[in-house]
C-alpha cells in the first residue's frame, strides 16, 4: 500500500523488498505504520509479495528501512 523503497533480487529469483520509508519532506501514505520487509518469489506464475515476520525484541515502532541488500554465502 505504501510502495517499495528498494528491492534486491537473488540469483535464485527470490526478491526482498523494503517498504515504509519515512523521510522529511516526502508524503507518507501510512505515517503511523512501521516499515516492513517483503519476500516475493519471481519464479511463480503469479508472484505476490508476502510480509516477513520480524524477530521479537526488534524495535518495530522506529523501523524505517532505507535500502536493502543481501549477502549470499
């Protein structure tokens, strides 16, 4: 609903998407909602973004993702 800020696509077709960036001067469509990370499998016929659950203990209220990158070992 708020759009994506960044996306990183792995060689296997999985895409990680950051969403929810709040930045001074930019209109926020969901100012009261914390940031989110989504996963999308681009190998599927009808891929759709699924919100990933973030570990307990993480400060979700202040989560404001700006960019995303992955490390493949």
